[in-house]
C-alpha cells in the first residue's frame, strides 16, 4: 500500500491498481489505494454470494457503495449509500447476494 507523507497530495487512478485477494474471507478482493496519518483507503469487491466473517470494529469504519448491493446490520446498501460503524460495533452478518464494490476508510 502506498504511504503518503504528511503535507503531500496524491491522485490515484484505481483502474491502474490490481485486485488482491483479501486475507479476511474468500470471495473478497481489495485494491489498496493509500495510507496516510494512520488512515487507509481501499476499494473492496465482494463476489456474488460472499459472506464476511463476524468481527468487532476496534476503530471507526466508513464505507461508500459504488456498485451492486451490500447487506450490513440488516440494511441493504446500494450505490450511493454510506455505512458507518463506530468503534466497538459488531458486524455479524455482512454479505452480498449479487456482488458489490465499495470504498472503505478505516484506521491502518
């Protein structure tokens, strides 16, 4: 992942970055965009039928859905929807029946 120095600016063309398999779950792929000042930004892709394992957020997490549909906390999030998880919250049933792509911002 690219570390951006304090005081710097960087533009990233996500089309130029490869998808890598996530270590968290099968069917999840990630594009690492940038890390700066302890925060990271990634694009995440769920293949159709993917379920993410139960996990507790140690720090806040922000997602913004670009394509498809993601179910989080019992809510169906489509393009344009944002999901915000506070520290200490639990994701116990995160999945995508149709597949989806979203932006993820959280602490590195």
